[in-house]
C-alpha cells in the first residue's frame, strides 16, 4: 500500500517497516500495534491501535467514492470484533477515534484505539507490554 505525504508519519514508517514496532495482526489493509503508554496514565492489559495501511489523515478525510476508503472503517470494526473474540473473560472492549487536533488526535494518520481490561493471550503479557522487540514510542 502506498503511503505518500510531504511529511514524516510514524505510522507509515511502521507499516513500511522503516520503524521497529511489533505488529500483532496484519492484513492487506490494516495493521494492529501496541499503543505506547505515557507515564502516569492508567495502563490497561490491552491498549492497541488499529491502523489503515493507506495514509488517511482522519475520518473527516475519507473519500467514500474511493473503494478503499468506502470499506476501511467497517474493516477496522471487524478487526476489533475479531480481536475481542480472542480476549479472555467476556471479551468486552471499547473503541475510540480522535479526529483533529481539538479532539486530541496526535498522529495525523487515521487509527482506532482498542482498549480492554481483559487479557489477549499469546499477544500481550498481563502488564500490557509486548514480550517482543518494539520501537520508538508514539500513539
């Protein structure tokens, strides 16, 4: 998937494997990575990001005449549902999307936050850290 832009995007770098980060799931259209937790924030067992491979600034910039854009949000929700089925316990979770600086979007590449108090066996350890190598922190 081409990720073009006039500025550096950490998510594009991760998708293109130019920045180290463990990808927990990957499809033709999406990647799932661990969210970096800032100090003093509550750390959940599962706090991940579901990211489209195509660089779209945020949901306000979706072009529903484009076949990729027209289906990517449903693919993101489907990924969230698939991950929830792998969680322990009830599999309960919440998802959120920040669209724009005033909505506290800090990385301007569309992404969905997936959070749960449940565990994701074999993916993320109980402390919310990956047992695999990971790279520089961004959310």
